[in-house]
């Protein structure tokens, strides 16, 4: 398993914890608001948790692009240079 696969697994677990949605139901394509019922407070908690866990700063202008796990993974790839 690559380093980035490990990161994806950790992000999935983090989102599952915050949303109380089982990890197996968290697909890369599921939209946070429509499919998973994530509100703005949960979204901010997810962003803050990702920043803390991976020691990155998500630029404010990128936050609106975080609408699914797939988008989170793309952004982390960019921020972590993977």
C-alpha cells in the first residue's frame, strides 16, 4: 500500500468519525451535502481535522471545492506533493 493509500484510509476514517457514516458507505464520489448530509459546521470540522492531522493549511479559496472525498484526495495530493 502506498503512502497516499494510507492517507486516503485515514481521511476516510476521520470523515466517518465526524459524520457518523460507516466508512464503507463513504465513496469517493458521494457529495458531502447531498449524499452524506454534512452541514457547514461538520465541513469546517473536517477541514480543521485534516489540517491538524496532515500538518497542511488548506487555502480559504479551496474550501468551497471540498464537496466529496474525491475532492479532498485531489487537494491533499496537491498540498502534500504526492
